[in-house]
C-alpha cells in the first residue's frame, strides 16, 4: 500500500470512502453515524491544499483510505481516518497513522491525538492496539483544544454514544 498526498480530483472519492466506512456502524445500532454526510468538498480541499490530507492507494493508484490531520495544542490530531470496507483488515489505517506519526516527528510535534467511540471495536480498542491511551477528564494531557473538539462533537450529536480522547507519544 502506498501513501501519498490527496489530489484535487480524488476528493469525491474520499466522500465515497467515508460513506462506505460508515456503513458498518449500522450493525451496531448507530444508524445516525452511517447516515451522517461526509465532509463537504470545500473542507476536504482545505485539508488537501494545506498538506493535511493523505490517501492510501491500491495498485491502480486509486484511494482506498484517507486520513485528515490538524495540529491541536502541539500534537498532530487525527481529524478523520476512513478505510473503505473492501480494504479493511489489511493494516491500511495503521499505515496512514504511522505516516502521520512520521510527519509529526519531522514537524517537532510530540504526540498524536484523536477522539473516538469507546465501544466500537474498530475505534478505541483498535487505537489502543496501536499504542494510543485514553485520556481521563483529570489527565493533564487532555488539553483545552481536545476538550473543545469533544464539545463540538457533542453538539453534533456524537455524545449519544460513549466517546474518548486518546493520545500516543511520537518517538
């Protein structure tokens, strides 16, 4: 699997990947997640233009997964990582995250962070296997930026299901 920057013409494909990656949530009683609209093209374009959107591509150079990142309080924050179900369980998401970790190291960032569902097998349990740890409310590494992201997600309705902020040091 090769990872590279997303191209402008691929942004609609990223929306398709996000829709497809959302479908398994339906089987967990999370139809609202499955039905949630993907990020708009202008938002994806902003990530792409700023060099914060990467794709994992197949042998035909077609995206099968993508990752979007922000910088939040000195850490590389995974805003979105989506893997098409046809490419799932092959380490594609892990490769995207390791790509971000390398980029974060180059930028002098000390950690990767994300927010995710605690009880979805391919969310918090998966990230724990990749070396992320949950941040408790009293953890000093639960920064104001992460708290603001959690509040925004709650306002969007995501707090209906248990969520957690997670962090992994970049070595």
